[in-house]
């Protein structure tokens, strides 16, 4: 009993330290000091120190991460420490999928670090292979930010094959294939949706795109382009 009480008190102390340390995030980032390890330990250290309360510690760090991002949106600080906070959160709780999704989006969009955003999502996929949203967002970021339509198609199709995935993954794969100029592949995807979708509107939409893209292919063939 005494041992459990001591452990609980230690964890409480650790969480209080983390919470108080978070108050220093904004001014440090604003002055652009690279002091991550001084105000917040690594996720590996916190995993050992949290004594089985990793999820609670992850929630607290994530709460500070959202506060930190909110400070950026209203101009109080930059995002110099954002990636570190995401890494700590996901080290503490590797199954916190929203942290990967939101973190990767901000890293790719606001920070402009596309490859680093992809790395966050790949880490999430490694720890959560059954979550289709992670490869879906990899497809989305490739589609929107890098304009790499081939990779976008690959990740959208990967997402669509995961049990429980939404049909939107198939639609985005078909859109991305057409955008990348892979018309035959896109037509095949739309034809599949026209046959298999349980939504009558989607079946009609799929037939529309089959006709539209088939016409585009015929016109390109006629002009030799």
C-alpha cells in the first residue's frame, strides 16, 4: 500500500512539473531558444518516469500542445517546439491517432516540413496498422501539398483496403488518379464504385466520371496528345 501511495504521489508530482513547465513554452518559443529538453523531457524518459500512467501524461502533454498551437494562431509564439511536443505525446501514447493526424497536418502546412509530417504519419501507421485515417491523410497531404498524385493514389488505395475504411478513400484515389493523368486507372476505380457502392448518389457520380473520363481519353486519342 505504501509503495502504491508513493508511486501515485511521484506521478502526481511529475504531472504537476509537466503542467508548470508548459507555462514556459510560449516565451521560450517566442525568443526562439532551442531548449526542448530543458522545459520538457523526452517521451522515452517520461515513459519510464510515469510508472504506468503514460496515457494520463500523454493527455497532459497534448493539452499543452493544443495550448501552444493556439498561442501561435493568435500571434503569441511561433511553432519552433511543436514537433517536439507531438513526438513526446506519441512516444507516451503510440495509439493516440489524432495526435499523429493533427500533428502531421500542422507540421506539413504551418511549418512547411512536408517530409517531417510524412514521418509522423508513418510512425502512426507502424503503431496503428488498422487505422485507415493515417494512410488516408498521407494520401491527402501528397495530393494537396506535394502534388505527388502517384503517391496520393497509393496511400488512398492502401487506406481503402483497411477493414472498416470509409468509401471516401476509394473516391479520393479515383480523383487523384485522374488528376495525375492516369485516366485508365481512374476509370477502373470509378467503374468499381459504380458496381459496388451502397450509395445510389455515389453510383451515379461514379458513372458520370466514367463517361467524362472516357470521353477525355477519346478526345486525346483523336488529337494524338
